[in-house]
C-alpha cells in the first residue's frame, strides 16, 4: 500500500503540531516503515533538523519537498496554495492509496484516495477572536470544509471529539481519539544535576521557581497566573520562589497576545518573575525537572502537551480543570478553576509547602505519563 503523509510541520518541531508530527514519523521510521511504501510531503527539506530522518534510504520511505513557484514567504497564502492545490497533485502523481493529514488543513483529495485527517482542536470556534482578519477566516472555512470531506477523522482527546461533533455536526462514529505522547528528550534517564544546572544558567534561572511554558495569547491566561502568583506570595508570605515564564512575546504583532512585561510591571513583580524568551526543545526537560511545580492556567486546550511533558519529567503539576486537561492529568495533578485567581494561588501554595505532596504528584505523574505512547498513537491512525 502507498501511504502519503503531510509532514510539513517537521519544519516547526517546537510547536505542538510539530511535536506530534515528529512523534508520528519517528515511530513510523522505527517500527512501521517496512510495512508499506510511505511518502513524506514537506515544505522544507528538514532532514538536517531531524537526526532520525537523515538515513532515509530505499523504497519504503520517500520525501517530496516542494513550494509554490516564486513564493517562499511562510504565510497563510503559501499555506493554502501548498495544501489545497500543490499537495493533491503530488499525492495523485505518487498514486497514494491512503493519505494522512497530521493536522487540520485545507486539503481535499479525489475520491479514490482514502483521506485520514487529525484535528487537534477547534479553538476559533470556541474563541472567535482568533479569526481577526479575512485570511484567517478564509483558511478556517476551507479547513472546516476539508474536515467534513475527509474519510476518517482523528483527534487528540475526547474533549476535542465533542467539539468536532458540536461545531461541525460530524457523526461520532466517524471520529476516533488518538492520544499523542512526548518527544524522546523527555525519556532521557540518569541526567545529572550539573547538566540541568548548566541549562538553567543558560536562561538565567537561579533558585527555586514555579514554571510555565507555552504561548502568551489570551487563551493561555497568563494575566490570571500573574495575579494568582502575586496573591499567593502576599497572602502566604512565600518570598523565596520565583515564577519563570517560558515563551516568546508576540504582543507587538497581534492584540491576541498578552504584553507580559507590561503586566508584570503593573503588578510590581519585576523582581519576582523571570521571562526566558524562547526555550529550545532540547532544554525543556531540565526546566521541568528542576522546578518546584509546573502550572498550566490555560482556559482551553485541545490536548495539553505541556502537562504531559511536565508529568513525564517528574514535575509536580497544577493545571486548569477545563477542556481536555482532566483526560491528560487524571488523578496525577492538582486542579483549579482558571477563572478563580484565589483558588489558583491556594493550589500552588499547597504544593509548594507540602514536600510529601510534591513527591506524591511527581511519582503519580510519571506513572500516568506511561499511558501515552507513540506506538498506540500510530496504531490508532494507521489502523
């Protein structure tokens, strides 16, 4: 059987979709590549960025790298052109029997090609504010059309499955849940404190800290976290634990993103909060391992990959009791209402001041994380 895969996000492995794409392809290379003939469709030749792809040889796994002529800018115009017009031509030319889209996209294929599409979330349906220009609205419209026309739909949580049924009117029996896992870097064992401390020094992190990593768009509720943190240190007189926020400040490019530095100054937390900027994927495990606790204050997640990364790394975790996070965390994390800053601060304090609870959550989290594997993920999608 000839199977095509949209692996475009291998060029962005530091994103959630990039991590899922890498995990899927890596599992394919390790354990499934000999079963069929596979074609990886890419916008960039990313073999140098992904060590596990450097030795692709033979007929079992091939790559196809292409872009629109005379259009190299990585924007929505290129995205639509590549997904909707160029990609179907290459898939047809390679005579694929099955095609797998590893994210929701605008690709529609001819009826003789069985199309499987992985839908991560429908955030713009839940928060229409994200569709703040006509290009985004057009892309979301085209993607929703393509989702409805796919032969099989997969998603990353029961919560996202519910949203697909609710907002797109797709029958439950057409949707299957495939839980992803985390990258190989989170399974490294016997790591020394010295090595971790070298990573922390790289980002200017010293002493005890609470850790958050992810986006700074309003859905991530960073303002709520900052306010909860200030309430906690004032009410419970916890002055020896800083808050470390990992991620890029994109507030200059879109009103959807929080100006975190300005919010820190408004709350008088300049000496208490550390902004690291972008954190390389290879460095993340060290920051999880060495934190006092990981906190995820988000209002909505299709899956919540950061929570799983934290648990796998042994970080005690406190997360929102919203959307899919209950599925990910189970009984291995503590939960709070993300709209209740008092409760968020109280839960963080509870973990910080109870060493036995911290140890319990760390061990429960590592055990819980074992339930998620790339092998199960790939088996579910390939069938």
